[in-house]
């Protein structure tokens, strides 16, 4: 069964594929493992990018001033308005916990990070780069989310310009929480935007997006702070310095790390004492973004390899903080694994008069393979493939399985998939699923991290029926 390459935004709207687009050609469904970079925005060198830079600076100045003044109301308004901007279609990165987005819990974490930061209280935070380096809990992927939130109104206008340029149809849709830098508040409004399968899309300038965000505590610590300290200790020829047989004086990085562990307090103190080092880091960031080529981005937009997907899965934290990322990973990965067996993926689809939501819903394309056999051989009705994702740190139980069982009926179908992180007592779990078969003819298969990894690797094998055989084996556990 052939795997389908992800459909891009331009392909969805049937744009001429021979032309070069100004915008990042995101996937029509799912996220690209890329990040919006505030330095990338600044590198555009246009009036629009200058205005974006002013809005980012205004937001952070207001936030820092509020922290210094102890204005809890304004702090909460500024941080609680931040939410994952699903419309931009950017997401996780291989091997790390990325693209978690900013939900209610994480907004509280951001609030705590800023409110307790000595760097914020002392006024040592001057720009968005300082936040990523000097405030604990503010990682480079969060900077991408924050930037998208602050610039949402500007990005909407950019999208409208691109739609006019390329004759892309738009619809009037609600846009939540747009930052108004004039009165320093977030406002919801309506705007004309392109819509893909019922979901609005916001486009980004191609050059404003990066494969790997350069804003990084690790990079600053490793390549600038330790490098500076290494030279200083070698010059001073102190207890950390060693003399090699050839007479060369060296200072080992491992010794420096032991003496100067990477903590927020240390980075803040070092940056206060050596401001030129921090400024040098930020200057190199600016230069790095300018050098970045669009060709490199295009290479990275190829479908992820199996090992990349497995590394991404390993990096997603269990629990509420990683739930959004886990759901998006599951959608993107299942879509790649199932290929043309399914079609028309829906994310957080509303059911029962909008009272409930299903994490993922596919149409059964009824092509050759597992889902056609469900219909034809096993007589299991499945016009829709219902999927629930549980990013729990503990094993799922009856309530979670009962929830998915309740989603299945004669209209939607009798087959569902539960994706979870870990299964400890597989025998008991399979028996629970058999009970649903016996009670109401509903079939539920459960996949944990290990089995998702196995499926991912099977999908890359030359034999195209590996995924079908795996799913059939899971079905056999219920009916044999």
C-alpha cells in the first residue's frame, strides 16, 4: 500500500507548482517540523518586518514593566492570551519536545517563570532573545509560539496579501486573541482567510521560518559562555589549565561544566559581567538567519523518516503539557502510515451537536488493505475510523476505553483506535476490548509507543503489506 506524500497548501488550492512562492508552503493537514523565528522576521528588512519587530518589542516591554511593578492583572492578561496558533501549521522537531503550544497550564508555567525570574525583575531582559536565554522554562520552541501569537494580526494581513497575489479563495472566519500593540490587549475579530477542510490557515514568509531555532540556552552556554571561560582560564593558567606534552595549555570543557553548571542564575550573572558575550551571540544569530537559504528549508520539508518520527515520539512528555503535541504527532504519523487506506482526516472533530469532540476522524477510503477487509471479509461496518489519543503518564483504564466505545455506532462505524503511551497489563487490556466486541460488536485496538514505533518501521519496508499484517494481528487478538 503506497504512502502518500503530504498534500501541501499550494497543491490543495491547485496553484502552479512551477512558480516560487513568497510564503512557506505548509501542509494542508498536519504540522511541519519548522519554527517561526523572530530573527528571521527581522532579517526580511521590509517595512512589514520592522513593524513586526516593534510589536514584539512593545509586548515584551509591557510584560517586563508589569513584572517590575508587580501588576499581576496585566501580567496574566498578557500571558493567558497566548495560545498555540494552529493556523500557521508549524510543529514539533526531531528528537526534542517541541511545538507543545501554549495552553492554560503552560500559560501558568510561563507566568511563574517570568514572575520569579531575577532577570525580569532586575530589568536585564531587553528583547525576546534575552527571554529564551535568561529565563528558565522559556525554550526556543516557546519563543516560536509566542512570536506567532504576538504577530497574529500582522500575519493575517500578510496572508490576505498572498491570497490576493496568487488568487487563493478566502472565507470570513473568527480569529482569536490578536495582539493590539496600541492598547496592549488581545482581541478576537473576524478576517478573510483561506480555509482547508473547515480550518483557517495563516501563511508565513518563507524566510521567517527556521528548521532549528537558534535561540537556545544550550547553544549560548556551550558555544559562547564556555568558549569564553575556556580562553580566560587558559590565559590565567590557573588550576583548571593543563599543559600537554607539546607545551600547549588547554582547559577541558568537562572541568568547566563542573565548575560552572548551566543554570539560569549563572547565565544571568555571567551575562551581567560579560554583556559583550551575550551581544556577540545575538549578533551571530542575526547573521545566521540572513545566510539561511530557502533551498535548505525545502530539503527539510520532505516527509519525515521513520527514525525521525520515533525520536519525536520519545521526546514528547506524557501528561497535559505534551497532550497537544502528542495529538498532532498521532494525526501526522497515522496519516503517513495508513496512506490511501483512509482519506479526509479531521482533527478534534465535533460530534453530538458540538457537545463532544473526537481527537481524530478519517474516512474509510475502502482501497485494498486492512480497512477494506474489515468491511468485506469481517463485515465490520467502518465508514469512519475513530481515533482517540491519551497522553497519560499512567496506563489507560475503563473510562478511556468506554469513551471511545461510546463514539462508535451504526452511523459512524464499529471500529476505533486508541493511541496511548504505555501498556503494562496487555492481557487485561485485550480482555476489556473483547468485552466490547461481545457486548455491542465494537472493535477497539490499542497502540502504545512501542507498537507505534513498530508500525512506523514496517511502513518503510519494501513489502507494502507490513502495516496491514500488523493491524490484522491486532484484530485477531479480539476475535480469536
